[in-house]
């Protein structure tokens, strides 16, 4: 997530990609997506990485990696293994280009897969930029991560999971971020596995897209 936008999700619960290879050719058939791709300001990416408290030995996953800036940044800044996952072959290509241009192939891998069928049990840090319903759908998988694993989400909460930290971040306009997404205030959530639960009082913040 570097030039970036964090944790993105152009994934589909209805369609599993036919290829699992990171550098497989783009699929010619249409891909159903649950959200649209929108860049995340670099300042947001940086803050999410800070909130994750990344340390040596961590394994970072970005579920909906967009152009791969989050995982590339994690690898370059912290020297940790990182995995970006996206269902969109165009985003996978962008991510692979980013990995190669930053020479972090030895640390970062990119996978074209459906996050809802993905085995990411090795992750100790997970980034999300998905809609609230998708975050909630991922909760059973995330809850199985080893104790102490961190989950950080841009803009959207995770059902009744009580965050251990919530940060409101104000950013400047950034080239490439559509003006109609229009605001410069971002809410960032962090959970530590196992998280506590709390009564639901209001739905997650209502943005209609996600991005990296």
C-alpha cells in the first residue's frame, strides 16, 4: 500500500477466479466485483501501517490490494513478508509492476484469488478497505488468526467487533484520488485477535467503494 490506497476489495463472493498464479495472464471473461477500486491517500496508508505496529517476523496480508502499495510499503519500510490479494487481473498486474519496480520480489507476493475462499492463516497483520458487509463476512476467517494478530480497516467497521483503536485522520487532496470521493477525513479501525464484542448501535460508515 504505498502510493496507495489501502486495503481494497474488488472481490467477488459469486465468482472465483480460474487462475491462482500471481503472474497469470488476465482473464478474458467478466469479473463480478463487490466494490469499486479507489485509491487511498498515502498518508492513510502510512497511518494504517503505524497502527498495525509491524515488527520483525510479521506477515502482512492486504485483502483487496489494488496496486499493491500497502504490501510494497510494508516490505520496504519494515522488511517483512507481505502478500497482496485481488480478484481483478488488472489490479494484479498493477501490483506486480509495483513490486518489481520497487525490487521487493523477495518479500512480496501477489495472488489473484477470492478473499472469501483464501487461506490466510499465516497472516499476523491484515489490511482491509472493504464495505461493512464484506468486513463482517470475513470475521469468521479473521477470528481464527493467531492471538495478537492485528486487523486494520480504512473507513469501515466490522460488525459487533469492538476496535482496540479508532483514529480519525485528516488528509490533503492527493493527485489521482477522485474529487467526488470528496472528503479528506478518514476513520481507521484496529482490532487485535481475539477481539471483544459490543452491541451494535449504528451501521459502519457509509462509503460505497474501496481502494488502495
